[in-house]
């Protein structure tokens, strides 16, 4: 901008020198032409926009004009004074100045996380929670932070419950059951494995193996499930199953006696029982597709060992990479050597720090 100002000043000085060399008549004619051009330009653009360099040149030259001519310029003395006041105000105003320090980014992230995890919490409730965590942040600061993050107030935010959040809240009370079938290598006979998965924790129950999964056998497995759950049976409210012929009224009555309602998926809709179907895929890809099952006894031993690994050591993405019920010993960080423990003859490996 300074170079442009110098260029404009140079052009004005060059114009003045040219005027000194011209005659009085030529000057008068040139002034008349310039006045006519200004009149035409004012009719086309009554309020021209000037940048700061043009303003500086005009403000410096106007004071040399007679009073009668100065009153008819593009800018008036009032405008010049306003420019001066604006320049002084800009000089004494510090940019990005605030009376209070900015909020710590860690606090901002914690406020956002707390608000999104708890849609029914307002800024006052979040303020109390942060005080309990040792962060002394005012409620008004939390309110401004939520507004800056684009998070609506609690009455509005509470109404926007997603299906993911709704189903996750219900998962801790849900069970899902299904069958896994496979053919033994030597006998070529098909065996059916009946299992139940706790949707919330992904814990797997292998209830039984049979060649004829009729209604009476399936009903007995439902009783075995309640025995395995014990006092924890009161935590569950729903059992999801398919519409196979083994799902008889007697089977539905067993969990219903414990307060668990049986829901059957719609016809030809296996995705409605997605958690059980995903467990079937996991067992097949990690176990039965990689090993030959000789007979039913071999199948029982193999599934028992795999279930122990699945429930106690295998990390699950939905559980923040933790097993459903970890049975790993306490990690001693002083032991640097890592030991590998093969499972199912080396088909699966588990790792822990060596003592």
C-alpha cells in the first residue's frame, strides 16, 4: 500500500509540473473538461468507493483549495474528519484482545464429549460434572462453548435420539439365539450347535449339540440357559430368535417365566438377528472353516476351548477392544518378554507377558 501511495503522489507531482509549463487558457480549458467529467461520473455513481491511498491524497490536497471549491469536492470536511477519527481508533485498538484468557482446548473437548454422551444434560449439569472432575469452569463459559460447537440446548438436543444410541441402550437387556450347523469329517453327519449371545457384552453361551434339534430338546436348552445365567437372568428382557420349527410355544414359555419376552424375527429377514448371524460368521471364519471336525466329541471339545478364548481373551471392537469377561492375569510391565500361548493346536494364538 505504501508503494501505491508513493506512485499516486508521483503522478500528482508530474501533473502539477505539466500544469506549470502550460498557458493560462489551456489550464482553464482543462479545468472545465475535468469538472464536466466529474459531473458525469457523479451522475453514474453518486457514492464512489475510495481506498485509503486515494483518501490520503484528497485529504492532503483539499486544504490548499479555496473554501468555495472545497465545498464541492467528492469528499467534504466532515468526511475527512470521520476518516481521521477512524484512523485514530484503529491505531489504538489492539486486534484479538480479550478480557479473559481463552478456554483450554482440553476443557472444550471434555465439554463436547460430555454433552454428546448425555443429550439430556444442560450446561448447568455439565458445569456440576466438571466441578466434580476438578475443572473450575463457569457455567456461562460452558454455555458459550456449546453454542460455538453448534450443540443446541438440552431440550432440543434431547429429542434427537439416534437409532444407534437407542439400540445401544437396549442391548444390555437383549439376548439372541441361533444354530450353527456343520458336517463331521468321518461320519458325514450334520450336527447342530445351539448358542445364545448376550448382545450387550457379546458373551457367548454354547448350550448344546445335537443331530435332531426338535422342540423338546430346544426347550431343555432354554432351561439350561436360565441355569447358566443364574441371578443375572433378571437383567435381560428380550430374546431374539428366528422362525425355525424348533421355536415352539414350550420354548417361549421357559424364558417368559423368568421375565424374558421372546421376539421372532420377520420371515426371510436374517439381518433382524444381526448379532447372532455375525457370531456364526466369526465362528466359521476363525474355527470351523480352518479345522476338520472328526466327530461330535471332537466338536464339543473344540467349541468349549474356542468359547473360553472368545469370552476371556478375544478383543471385541464393540467392547473397546476388550473381551466380554477378561480372564487375563494382571499385566506386569516389568516383564518385557512376551509369551505366545497357542489355542486349538496353534490355530489361534494368545499373548501375555512372561513371568
